């Protein structure tokens, strides 16, 4: 299966919130970096601080962050900075946040590398916090920022307080830029749960029920009684039910309702749908109802996909359906459109990035007629490889359809999970084969680009020949991957013919026929490209695997079609 695209979010806080010309110079550096998209710029006059949010590929985000820190160090003089918010430098905090395809640990490594580079090349001392911390106590941002900017001169000379990178005697450069705290943390979701009440007190009660910190234990009356304290005089807390959450209740005059306002700081410990269900449970216990959910800011796609799959499972429905349908279930189940229409293209980080890509029509974005018309034109691509991958995707889709029909068949309710697992597998294969539709055309384009390289000198000819061979090898490897994926469709088809809804057995049979055509067609593309390879050992290996898969596909299709005929005959 194809790896998920790696996306990282960066949320730097700069110590300037009043002069928009200064702020724009910093954000211009971010926007000028290829591979990132600036999502939000939020200046605060009282805090004299601006929170910036941008996303992109890991390397691009790190580069944009470095350039932004460099510019902030040039245009912000901390010797003249005053504001209500704690701060330690021109770029105060610089967290990297995993969005998709990358782990928190990998972001922590990126953060430490970024901090070292900032200290080395820009001579700005850096502390590392949260997941990137090099000392356990420095996971806490407040520890890194202890004493704020005014304490830097003293701390930088103390071996126990020195920055993780860039420790040196205090000088005018440090006085101007201050220090920067670089780290990695999980994605934070800011969310409000709408209640059918105007009571802030009751909203607060629900917030205290669920937030990790909980509420103070009291002696006697649980609301007005004296707070219970331990032997050291600390207030004893009754923990809430949701790990990694902070919450309060408030009344929103604009909407005329109270809300439970929550920050989910650990979405792995408490996914959005888990928080929703728990707030619903606690609200109901207090005679209230959650009418909907308001997401503040942006969310990763997986947050909504996980929620949609969760609610489908609660309904005992198959989760092997198109992603768009899963998102629709999530939006309806969470009540995300309660206050205003929820538009995924405006709230999901990955979709904002997709919308920012350069224009270009993919084959898989075309209509069925558009794809067929593009194929029949005299241009050589899309060709047999792309069509083979598409046939494989159709085979996977048909097999998945039978699984979904079986999962929802009256009287078969006890088997819904069995068929849902098959459907999930079918969705994975369909997605991979659709990717290979465009990948095959890309392989052909690489060959054409290699042939178009200059050949004026001996060196030109050598480089051109090497590029042609690399492109040709790739053009043979792509249809081989199509063969492997398409062969996987037979397993689902066989299971659906044997155990699925008998009324749809012919559809499973057509799926097997499509899978065979995909394997055979892609096999021809492996062979024709392998024939042009100079590395005959590699070529023979590719052809041998292709012929093996073709023979096994032919056998599998015959077996499945015989099973189909037997079911039809009864």
C-alpha cells in the first residue's frame, strides 16, 4: 500500500502583535517557501504576540520555520518588547505537530535538529520542550521559559539553566533576539459542545466531570463545602474521565446557549468522538443534551474518519465505504453543522493543502466518459497500464459492494463485522489501484522526459541513457504493483461467492473477471517495458514474477467462476 503523505503543522508564536508590517515580513518568508501553506495569522494587541499556523511536508516546514525565525530575529528587538503574555524571545515558541504520515517522535527529531541549526547558524540560543525535550523537566514550557526574557542574562550563565543549544556568554545579539523554545507536541483540537441550556453552572459541572484535572474534593456539600486538602496542604482533586483534556463551561450570547469548551491536547488518548460520547453521557446524567459540536480552527482528516468509523460501528454498519460517506456520517453524528454549515474543505488540513496544489487534471478526477474519451485519443497515455489499474479498481469495488450488501442483509446482523473487514480490505485495494491509474501514466511521462534530454556531448548521452533506463525500470515496476494489488481482489471475490449474499454472486463474479483482466493487462506492460532494460537480470526477474501472477490469476478466475455458476444453479 502507498504510504500516507507526510504532513507537519508548525505554530510559531512571535513577540510582535501590533505592527502588521513587521508581522508580514515574517509571514512572507513562510509563504515564499515551496511545499508549505500559511493557514492562519492571529495577532494580539494586548499580548503583543502573533500566533502563526502553517503546514506542509516535513522538510519544507522546517525550512520555512528556520527562515521565519531568522527574519523575526532581524525585525523584532526584544529590548523594547512589552506585552501581557509570557515570552522569552523574538520567536518565543516553535512547536512542530504531526498531522499525517509522521509520528510525534519523528517530529521531535526534526525539532531538535531545527533548534541546533537555529543556534548554530543564527546564533539564537534554543531550549527544547515537550516531546523534543532533552531533559525531563524541560517537557514543561514554563520551565524552559522560567523568568521570561528578563532572566536570560542570569540563566544563560548557569550550567543548570543553560539552553540546550547555543549556550554562550550573554551579549547584545542575545539581548536583541532573546531565546527560542523549539519542541514537538501532539495536535491540539479546540472544540465546543453545544448544550440545550443557558446555564453556565451546569455546563461547568459537565466540564469538571470530564476534564482530566477534574474538580476539587469538598468536605460536606460537594458544591459549597470546604475544599479537602492533603497532608502538605494541597487541594485534593477528583479526576475527570477524559485523559489529555482541559475544559470549562460558558454561555455564548451570540448563540443563546451554554457550551462545554474543551481543548483535547492528546488526541490519541482521547479522540474527538470519545470526548463527544462522554460529554453526551455526562450531559444526559444531568438532564441535558448535546445538540451539536463546534470545531474551532482546523483538524486532521483522521479525526473525522475515525469518528465516522466509530459511529458506523455503533450502528453495526460496514466501515468499508468511500471516505466521503464516512465523513458525512461523522459530520451528522457529531452535529458539526448545528451552528453553521460544516465544510470539510475549509476545516480539514489535508484538504486545504490539496486545494493549494498546482492545477492539473488527474485521470482519477475525470468522469467515466472523460476517462474513456481521453484513452481513445491518439496520445499514447493513458494506455493499457492505466486502464488495467482501473479495471482492478472496479474489481475491488464490486467485491466490496457485495461485502457491504452482505453486512446489511436482513437476518445477517450478527455477521456485520465479518463482512465489514472484507469491505475495509476492498476499500484499501481500490484506493491503491486508483493511485496506480495515475502512477502508470506518470511512468510513461518519465520515459518521454528522459528521451527528451539533450544528447549533444558524450556526457549528455551517458546521462540521457541512464535516465531512460531508470524511467523504464520504473515503468515496469508500476504495472507489476498493479498486478499484485489486482491479484488481492480474488481473495475478496472468492469469500463473497462462498459466504456473501447469494443474490449478488454475479457481481462478485464480474469482480473476479475484472481482476483477471487487470492482472493480464498489467502483465503485458511489465513485459514490454522489461524488454527495453539493459539489465537483463533485473528484466528477467520482473518478467518471471509477472508470468507467475498471470498464471495464478488465470487459475483463480476459473475457480471463482466455477463457484459462481454452482451458486447460480443452486
